[in-house]
């Protein structure tokens, strides 16, 4: 597999330079006069201050007494402060229309990704987990200040069997293994086809070599893929164990795409620790996942966008029918996840040109969870999911406002604990965006 190089991503600098604000030179910043949602509780604090040194929160305390000498002081005006948001299911490289992505060069994909990431940061997302497409060069470009965006936990290319959810070849396209090609990339480098233990093991190792912090496999049918029904079980136990072994040898985990009982049980029984989607699971399997300590990350906004824009975007009638099945089950499914104590980390899974609806996920989740639960899902719960990458998490703690955590902060106009829908208007309601102690928006 040819990895997208850092050079390709660097082209984005020309158009999308970092947006951090240049302010007075001080290693210490105080955000004062704010009521804090700390990422773990249910309520706001009394009026408080947050002392930041460098990229780290040094102190959280009542807003009284003298301020640190020489500190840069930001007055929150009594507004609400939260941790920066975390989206655990994004595809950074897929912000274009499908046919544009299918025909795009690495340069075009990199430029579009840079724009996509800049806008995600301006929507309040300071961390994302990419579950197919981005590799370590994207994460390094952000860390090195070449691109303004959230910190990235990349999976590399999603690994799919032939005819699986990652097989986006046209119907009459020849199979790549009939040629002398060891791996075949599909859909704008988002996926790679690998069959058999040896190929899956090599594909997982290749992703890890290029900076993946976890491995993503396709374990069942999908909505947008034409040739695999939702009930399909994808990969054999031996193939799943190959991916799991490669991940565990790096101290990390496998996350698997799947919707229904047979797929999810097979995946769990062969070492998969996280499932994405799962909308067709019965209560028996959800109980089984909870007993095994398996994390399930489900989303709402993507299926709603398919309802709204899918036909216009070229989804087939078969794909639209599959999407309807998922939407019809959503209410019952989220109730069961909540009943069995599964923390549903925040994720969106938006593919294509409708990334601007990312924050709609907050409002949709508010139909099933309390505002405090939704905010925890987008902060500390999301961190706990991502932190399963163990030693591959080189950033430490985030998703909370507490001493020693990364200084990722939002100051919000209005109270999201009373009205989550205000987060759908980040241009208006996000008055301060800070990541690692660096200000990326200040409109106080």
C-alpha cells in the first residue's frame, strides 16, 4: 500500500494556514469568570477560573484572589466553559462528492482534508478519530502546525474483504488479485481489500507502520456499499484474529464496522474490543457486549443525512432501503444501549460534502439522552474510547477540564445543559476555541 505522504498534505499550507491567534507572549493563560462543565459531571460549577501553562491545565479553582503575575487573562463573561469536543468516527479525507473522491489525486484529497479539518476545529472539535482514510502523516501535519485542525487518531485504510463494505469497485471491475497487485485500494484510498490471514495481517501491519493508532476492519454489510447486504458476515474468525494480533502486538485495539448479531458476536469472540454502528443488534447481543466490556459507538446524523440527501448523492434504491431499516430501529436501539450501561461515545461518520452538519449529532442525541449525557459522550466518554490505544496515545489526558489535562477549552454563549441545539450554530455560540493552550477563535 502506498501511503499518502506528508509532502502531499503540506500542500494544504498554501491555502489553509493555521488560524491560531498571535497574542502577548506568556506561557500562562487564565480563563476566568466561567461556569465549568468539566466533562464528567451533570452540572456547571460556580464561577471559576482555569489556569493554563503551555499546553496543559495547571489549576481549576474558584474565581477569587490575585491572578498569576504576567498571565494572559481572558474574561469569559460568565459564560459556560467545556472541554473541546471529540468525534470518534470521522473520515477526514472524504469531504468531496463521491465521484470527485473517486477521481482525485493525493494532492486534491490533502487540500480538501485540510479545509475539512480547519472547519471541524472551528465547530469545536479538538480531537477526532479517523476510522478509515487518514494515516499518521495527517496527524503529524497537525502536530507540527502545518494544518489547523483537531489532533488526529488515524486508522489508516479500513481493511475489507472482497465484496465487503470496503469494496467500492464498479460492478464490472476485475478483481485485483488476478493481476500482480498485492493490495487494492478503493474509494479515494479509504479502504484496502485483503483476503485471508496473511493479507489481513500484512494490511494491519502496514497501517500501523504508517502511524495508525488503531485498526479498523469491516465485519459486516454496509449501507453505501452496493454488493453486501446488511446481514452479511464479513471475514472469518481466523482473519479477524489476524487483525487483532497485529493491533495487540502494538498495544492497541481493533474497531469493527458491523450492524447485526451474527457479525458482532463473531467479532467479539475473536478479540474485537470496539464495534461501530450496531443498529440492528438485539437486546441479547447488547447484553453480551456489555458483559464482555465491548464498547459500541453508534451515530445518528449520518443515516438522517442519507434520508435527506442520499438519492441526490447517487445512493441506489437498495442502499436507501438499508438506510431506512437502520433509521426505523434507532429509537429502540439507543434505549437498549442506555439500559445496559453502554457508554455511546460521540461519533458522526459523515462522508461527502455535508460535513457542516457534524454538530447536528448533538441535537439528535438529545432525543435519547440528557444534555449532560450527550456532553459527556463528546468529551470524557470519547476520550476513554480513544485511550484504548494505550501507548499509541502520545497526548495524554483530554476531554476533561482538570489539572494535568490538555488545555482544550470551549467558551459557549448559552447553556448546552439546557439546550443542545445551540451547538448547531458554532459560528454564533462558540466564543472561544482553545486547543493545547493555543487560541483558534476568540470572540468574547
